[in-house]
C-alpha cells in the first residue's frame, strides 16, 4: 500500500499535539510540585511556631494548677500531627492521632524528611520546650495528582476536538492536491491541454507550471510525429502507385521468365511498402483521436461491406455468421471500419494454408474473428497489441495492426480480448471485440 501524505500529516499533527500537551502538563506539574513544596514547608514552619507557644502556655497553667477549660476536638482527619517535648526529650503532649513514640527525627531545628513524612522541629526561646510537627507526604502527592488530573481532564475533551479540526484542515488542503491529481489523470496522448493553475496554492504553483511546460513540449513532439507519419505516408502513395504501374508494364514487355520473376519480386516488395504506408496513415488518423467521435454504427452492414472488399484482395474464404436483426454499436464509422479491416487482414495473413476465416457477429455488439493457425504462447499473446510485435516473423506484415485496433477501441470504450488456442485441437487464434450498444 502506497503511503498517503494526508495520513502522514494527520497522524503527525495529532501525535505532535498530544506530545506537546503532555509536555506542557509535565512542565506545569514540575512547577506546581516545586511551588507546592515551598508553600507546604512554609506552612509547616508557621504552624509549628503557632502551636508551640500555645502548648507552652498550657503546660505552665497545668504546673500552676490553674483552673482552665481543656478543649477536646472532635475526631477529624489530621494532615498535621505534633509532639511536644521538654529539654530532656520527654514527651509532654501530642495531637490525638500522633504516635506514643517520638517521631523518628532528632531534636534539631529545621526541616527533616523521611520516606513517608516531612517534619519541622522548633524550640522555645529558652530551649526548654520542643515541637515536632509532621505532615504526611501522601497529602502533597494527592494535591499534585489532583492538579495533574485537572490538567489532563481538558485533554480528553479537547483532543478529539483538535483531531477533528486537524482532519478538516488536512482534508481542505487535500482538496488542492485532489484537484491537481484529477486534472493530471485526464491528461494523456490525446488530451494535452494545460492544467489550470489559478486555483492552485503557492506551494503547488511551481509544480503546475512545470507540468504545463512539459505538456506543451510533449504535445509539440507528438504533433510533429503524427504530422511526419501522415505526410510521409501520403507523399509515398503516389510514387508507390506509379512504381507498381511501371513494373506491371515492364513485366508485360519482358519475355524472359527469370527476368519476369525478378520484376514480380520487386512488385511484391512495393506492395508490402504500400501496405506499410496504409498502416501509417491509419496510425496517424488514430493518433489524432478520430475514434472519440462516437455515433451509431450499423456493424452488420459494415462487416458485409468489408468482407466483400477483402475478398477482392484475398482468395481465402471468409465465413460470416450474424443475427437476423442489424447490430447497432457506438463508435466512429471509419474507426470501426479500420478495426474490422485490420482483424480480417491479421487473421488472413497468419491462417493455415487452405483454411477459412470465421467471423461471428453477436446481437450484444461483439465481433469475433477466428482463424486456424499454430497456437501462440501465453507469454507472447498479451504483447501482440504492442507496436511492431508479430507472432510469426516469417509472414509479411508491419506488426502495428493490432496496436491500431487497441488504440481505437480504447478511444471508443470497447474491449479487445485475444485467445490462443481457441479450439479443441489446441490450435487457432481468436480476436473478440465488444462494442458498447448504449
């Protein structure tokens, strides 16, 4: 499967957007974590400095035996827990969920961290009382996770929307390429008009102008080739006819049989040259696109006329089988006539000595021409529609008859099928043409 520019652009833009968004989320998460650590550490220190004086005051009142109302908070989830110690490290009080054993950090001022908790240790001014304030790291992690989730949440909603917008944008850009591709697909040896470049974007303008320049050069070259073939063939017909007439007069004037034979050989060579000239004229007409002029053609009458005309030039018998009603097909009269004439000549030229050529006409618009000959190999059969390819080099011919037939049929929308062998004896060659009847 060939790669698609549109698919590549679509997938790469989508992947780039996804990676870019993840990169932004990762950057924001790093910044949030850094800033959150600073805020939480500051809050930890501030809270310790607030709790310690209150705890010291409560301890003094307890020692003095003062009557004060003790505040007992209700059960709640504590993110911060503390322990109060004296100078000797004896625990004096703690928060209601703090452990009975001291926190695993020394009585040293400052921040301390363990695998699961962050601590801040502070002391009163006289150094008689110390506080260890602890915070679970899971609290910070949950805060960071919630922040990342909030950042990723829009990605789930915006990514499909972004993918849709990318798809619409790529499809819009693809239209320009599609129009250019459509214009180029209609160009061929028959249609070499320049492609319109007014609607092309700037990136494709240079390509369009280069293609138009190439089409102009190709059109000039093909026209020169066609004109040369047509003019050369036309100019050769008159001297060839004159030469054949002179050879006929010369042969009648000669009495030596050997000399007459040489004149006959010379006339045969000129006849072959005449056939080549006719084929060149046909080729020039076909290359000009004559078969594009489609109209209703009476295939029955045309076959009868061409078979009768062929009988004047060949002694081989041609058997015609056709339906009772006339067969009408779509095509150009002259072009279809060239097709039938070439098929008849090809079947006659390569048929076995003494055999007949079979021509079958079907009501569906198909014409089948069959002869008896040595079977053609499977490798050679598809190449017979190429120019200057012949099945038997010992037979006279130009090798462009079936090429002309194929070119005409492509222009008028018909189909050519070649088969060999075509009978039960493993012999024969069959050419079937199916014209459009609509």
